[in-house]
C-alpha cells in the first residue's frame, strides 16, 4: 500500500551573513586611483567616486567597455567590490 502525503524535508540551516569587511572609515578614504577587487573582473582602479556611484576600470576589460559603474557604498556592503 502506498502512502500519500507530505514528504519530510530537512530544514536548511541559514548561515549567518558575514559582516562587511569594509568599514565606513575605509569607504570615506577611497579616492580615484585606489585599487579595488571584483570576483569576476579582477583588480581594478577607481576612476571616479561620488556619494551614489563608483566608476572602476578593470585590467580584464577591453576597449569596448573601458569602465564599469557600481552603486556606492552598496557594492562594498554587498561584497561585490573589495578594497584592494
């Protein structure tokens, strides 16, 4: 005889999110020319930075895409960018 009903599932343990590795002091000190790191694009150099956006040129980029823009400081708090 076959049983019908809900199958037992194991509840996944949610891992705590790691604390951001960058402090507000470090973010305040960032300026054009500083080095940052991105998982996919590698090492890059800050071209421009303001209260809402950070523009970075990466060594791996070609002439078609000379720079990339990220939200600031959200890209650091989310772990997309790291101070290099």
